C-alpha cells in the first residue's frame, strides 16, 4: 500500500463544516485515475483543524467512495490520548492504514516521540506510515530514531520531507536511510518539487499534494520513475517548475486550495480560518501559470 | 490587570483528566502571595492539550478560587472557530481578561494573524493580551504588526518573548516597541530568565512561569524592579541562574512540572502525554540545584 503514488486530497470546508459534496468530487478524480493509495486527512487535508467527529465523517466518506483503493488516514494530534482515539476511529471505519506525525506545541524529545509511536503501534491492526514533516511538526527526526521507530510493529513506511536536489546525493541519502530500516518498511518522498528526484533516487512512494488534485499528471511522473525512465520523470516534473515555485513561495496547501476553488471543484474559500487562500496578486500569478501549463500538459 | 507579576500555574493532569485538587492547591499559593494576576491555561497550563470542556472547567475553578485576583484565560487554538468558542466560554465563566497566541500548524501570514485578532477582539467585552511566543507558535511578529494589532479594540497588553540580555539594549528594545503602541497597551516580558532585565528595561509586567509555582520569589523581583531598585531585582534573579539554565536546557514547563511533583504539590506524572517530566539524570541535577537554592533563598 505504501508504494507508488499516494494522493493527498484537500478536505474542503467552511466555518460551518466539511463540504462533503466537494470532498467526494475530489475523491472521484483519484479513484478514476487509479492512484495507488489515497492519503486522507494529511496536512493537505487540514486534519489538525478538524474535530474528532469531523475527522470520523471524512474517514467514513473516503472509505465509502474508495472503489477498492487503499485509504490511509492521518491520525496525528497534539496529545497521545487523542491519537489513540483517532486510531481507533480510523480502524473501525475501515481505513487500510494510518499516518502519524509527531505534532508538537512544546518541543518534543526523541524519547517522547519514540514512546508515542510505541504506544500507538501496539494498539494498531493496520499498517502505519511515519510522517516526518519538520515544517509543520517542528520536530526533526534523526536517522537513528527513524530506524528505532521503523522496527516497531505495524510500521511499514516513512514519509520523508524531500531529498537533496542533486540525483546522486539524493540516491546516497535514500540508501543511507534504508540501511537502518527493516526490509518491509518503504520510503516515500514528500514535498512535491522533490517527487521525481525522490523516486528516481530510489524512494518507493511519492506522498503527493498535487496528486490529490491532478492525479494523472503525478501518476505520469510516478510510473515513469518507477519504470526506470528517470529522464522522462524528471522532464515531466521540470515542466511543473512554475507550480513548484508557487508551492515554495505560498505553501502547497494554499496553492492547491486556491486552484481547486478557481477550477470550480470546491467553493471559495475552502480553508479553515485563520488560513486564507492566496490573495489577488498571487491568484493572478497562479492563473498565468495554469494558462501556460495548459498548453504544455493536460491541465484543465 | 496587565501590570506587575502575572503568575502562570500548571494545569496538573493525567491521561484521565485534570487533577482539580492539585490545581486549586497551586491557585491557593498564588492568591495567598497576592500576585497581580493569574494567567490560567497559558503554555505552562498546557491549554493546547485540553478539550473545550476541560478548559471550561479549569476556567471555572480559577474564577471560583481567585479571591479577587484578576484571572486571565488563554483562549488560543489552531482554528479561529475554536478561539471564538473559547473566548465566549471564558467570558461567560467570569474571566477578567484573555490571552491569545497565533498558534500555527500551517505557517501563518501577517494578514491571517491580523484577521484572527480583529475577528476575536470584536466579540470581546474583556481586555486581551497578545501572546507572542515564537518557540511554541512558530509565528514571528514584526513590530509593525504588533502596532496594528495593539490598536484593535480590547487589546491592552503584549506578552513579548524576552528582551536582550544587556540592559541598555533591552531598554532600547522596549522603548522602540512602545512608540508603536497606544498608551493604554502594556508590555510584559516572558521567558523567566529575562524577567528582571525586562522589568528593569521598562516592561510593565512579567508573565512568569516560575511565578506560578514560587510566587513570593518572583514577587520579590517584580516589586524591586518596579520600585526602581534594579540592582536588587537583578541580584535576586541572578541567584536563580542555575534554575534559568535548567529552563533553557529542558524547557520551563518540564522543569516546573517536575519540581511540583517532587515537592508533593501534584502527583507524578502531571503532564499530558506525549510530554514527559524530566528523566532521572535531570531530576538529580534539579534536586541539587534546589538544595543549593534552599540555603540561598527561601525555597521549600
């Protein structure tokens, strides 16, 4: 399940609640494209802004509309007590796997993070992906800690936050981490600008934000890279460079949320306050980019 | 209300719930010492790890046991929707003021943070203190943004994250910020090692973690500084240097939580998992420090 393209859809919402119609519309795009798995309630799914009840509802919808594609549910929360409840909810609702980040408010220690994974993994009957994203969690995993956590029962993948830009250095990085992991634990790259390089460098999966909105484009890159056509994967990714630059400038969530609204796939706004979509200047910038990319690749 | 010593007590808890007896015991120490205000559900009060119901209960207890001392309630949350509910709960329960930090998961923009304060301040009938703590919120205020937010209705104080170590530089810093604020908005220093220097440099208040456990010691420093006895304030603070070093090494929350447990003021553990108190080595280090300080100053 933790291989190939894992697509992370938005959870469209407003101040009243989840936009269920828009959410299932986004899911439909992913099941039609036949992505390898769907990562629901990741950072792109704004999990941390939702109540337990809302997260359960989103999980149920995802399972209901999955059409046989594995559904991986984000169960991260600031408090271990909550994580355990969310793990139980996800399993009961039929999730195929779970994704867990060490979200922090007070800076966490290695021992605290290890204990969190140890406690949660014990209560799981489905596989777990370790979510390493220092930009949002403000926790930095050492490779040693990754190795220790990867040996816990049910741990089957690590979602790493990008790879070095240069291919040989990226290969070295992936190889180095892999020596510390059990053989049944995969490595998935995230940070969409690094997707192609990560896969070309030997990652097993791409945990993708853009894949949650444009699965075909990201499947093209993934299939090429995993078939050994690294140049093709690289070229396909390079064409998206203006978009990757927007991701780095404004954050991938704001960019895909704004595109989803502009394309009529969701209402606008679709993010939980205090988060806002892009402002008028950035929207214009984005419109220009999409219009150029439309001629280059099959963007709507 | 936002002047003098504002003492921030722990919210002692376990995985089942709040330890109400221990919490009121801590409150009693603060009311007996007659601190100038009590900052409930700040970072030291672990607000972000509690449910809305638990936060309401803690607020009600604090108001009930306040003995006429102003109670300032932390209403911060990741989502604006929650902040508004918490503000309503705090006001209905009788809070004298509220404290609001721009807690973030996705990195927030200046516009998003300003809009949050604008929206919340409009619904308030009690004064608000802006909580600037980049270590936990991962948001950095510019002075310009502080000035804009300070002009919103109900905003009456800014809790700043420390001052430069050198007194003249600290004075310059406080003076510079003050030129941007309306006259009725106070500046309070936080980060306990900076308390004395902050007050000596012209801050109106000290938002103190140690004050939540040892109010008399921190009142001594505060009273001296506000009376212009800057050398006395400075000397009193310098005696606590070993403790400030522990704060910087392990985080003030873990240190005061461990002391509270060691002194029998709360059970052990008293923090919400994944957070843990200090390990055995650090506890021994702390015991030695407390034993030395006991002879120096009136520590229990």
